[in-house]
């Protein structure tokens, strides 16, 4: 594939069975061949998007000392603030040129998971920050639920297969700020080449150049969404569960041309994670003589812990 395909979730939600089937075919084909798709028809309204960008810009404009009050030790950066350069891609010692915030799950009716997950952090300086963040989290989670339903059907599963695993799942909404670049980066990028850990990622803020996706021929393609589109990609958990039928594609955020170093960039990925005891064992429907089982059995929680160790976000 030479470009990122575009689909409209309204087709999947339509009463027209042909439109629904075409959506399933198109998104399945995209994820088997490049692992990325641009999605229209999601549940984020224009006003919510505008409010969210306003609030995250307000947060990242706060003094560093204020932001660092919200950097919580001992939780692997799963909630609150993570300061500039703290995270690096797997196998990379240089930190990425970014700072970010994490909103996590708002658990309903499950005391066990409420106790397992770190609590969300309230930013006292910004009255609307947490309210807007929660609303965006819920709308992105709702969008992701329907995308996973379409992928369940593509994989020959019952449509609601993923529903019990993603309800109260360990998902993360991550507003990212790539600050202006002050001097020539030494072997560092805004986000070095990596694959995502989770089931699927929904990305806001891919309207300009920067995000690049590696296709099967190891060519880097620009992934640029329309203003009303989310860029959605398969993560390693779903790739593993589907025996790599659905591809978790390597991607990166490259540094901008030198004449635009003075500008910030913002992007907002939503990392859809299941509950930690979901088994990521390879689906029987994805194993045959040509495609033997590629991955050992593991739970989502075990896999996440392995990857956070590799990223340096938690210590042994």
C-alpha cells in the first residue's frame, strides 16, 4: 500500500447491510496490508475537539515546576504528567522530544479494577481540564468499541467478542506536546520508530506532516488525516491475538524542517487496552498450515508489564 485508506464509521453503523459489509471488508483489508486507517464518522464533536485542544495547550503552557507537581513516582507514568525526554522507544537510549499527560479509565461497577488502576490526577489550576479530558476519553472509547466490533466480524468472531474485555479496560488517553526544538537534536526524534503495545490506537492531531508509517516494503509513508478524521492503527496485542493477520505497523513522528523548529506540535492518541486478565493467546481461527501459531500464550497484563520495562517506564 502506498497511502492510508479512509473509511467512515457511519457505514458500519448503517442499517444497510451492504454498507456494513463493505466497511468490514475495507478496514480488514487495510489492517492486513498496512495496519493503519483514517476514520470519519467518529463520536468526537467539533466543539469537544476544540475544547480538548484548548485545555491541553493551557496545561502544557503551565510553568515546569507546576507541571512536575503532577508527575507521580512509582506508577510508570500511567497517570498524570510525564516530563520531557522521559520516554524512549524500545531499543533506543535517547528520550523522545516530548512531554505528555495520561488520563486513565473511569471504572464503573468493578471495585477490583478500581483498586488495580492508579487514580486519575486532578489539575487544580485548570477548572475544565479534567472534565473535558473525561468526555473525550469516553467518546474515543465508544468509537474504539465499534471499530473492534467490525474487526471481530472480520476475524470470524462474534461481533461483541471484544466488548467484555474492553469494558473498564486499562485504556489511556495521552495528550502529547512536542515543544519547539531549540538546538540540533542528537540522534533524537519527536517519537522514534515504534509499534504500539495495545489493541488499537485512535490518534487525534495527524492533520499535518510528521507522522510516518512503514509499509511492508519498509518505505516510510506520510500519514496525514483530514480535519474530521482519526488515524487508527493496530497495536501489538491485537496483532499477537490475530497471529499477525492484523498488522501492528512501525510508525514514528519525525522532526520538522528547521524553518519550523520554533513551532509546537500537539497530538492526542487514545490507547485502547483490554482488562489485564484478557488472554492474548492466538485465535484458533487465525491458525492454519500456512500460518502456524507464532506467539506464546500471555495475558494483556503480563504483556503490558513486559513492554513498560522495555520502555524504561517501570523498573524491575
